[in-house]
C-alpha cells in the first residue's frame, strides 16, 4: 500500500538533471548495494535456512532490507529536490509516515523471529543493532 502511494506521489514531482539529481542517484545506488549485500547473505548458505542469518551485512544490521528500502526512497526524494513544490512537501510527509510504518513492521518482525528462532535470535538481537546506527561488540 505504501509503495503504491509513494509511486503515485513521485509521479507528480517534477525531476530535472541537476546537482540534487546526481546526489539522489548516489544515495539510491548506496541503498541498492545494501539490498544486494542482504540478498547475497541470505543465499550464501542455503542449507542454513532454518537458522538466524548473522553473517554478511546482517552482522551490521538486523533489518538491512528495510534500511535499504528507506535509503532508496530518500534518494528518489532527493532527486526531485524542489522545496517550492507542494507535492514535494507532501512526499516528505509520506516519507516520514513510511519510516514509522517500517519501524512498526520491524518490531513485529523481531517478535516473529523470536517465536521462530527463540534464544538464538535474542542473542543475535543483543549483539546486532536493529538498523545500522550503533555497532555492538560481537561475542563470537
């Protein structure tokens, strides 16, 4: 639902090739790299699909896929930099609502993972930050 709303809002934001456009492309590229690292970490050991993935990017962030999506949406907003446009301001409000919705989703995903993996996931939560903000010491 949020994805569809975001696409509709972004359709009405005028884009032009300027400095903000290139900064936005760099931000989107960074988000895609994070997403790719998460994708490869999940597929690195297919026989371990019943354990907590705590290697690759998942050593740094428990929810790198969500982080990557937020970074990409931020990049798209930066591409359309135009503070005079009402639609652009609406897009920023959408982005804030999207962050809140993603955070609620992540909290629920943590609860589901605790139910699925038990103590192994709780230990993982204690050493790996939810996003990428604060790095904790690994005890392995």
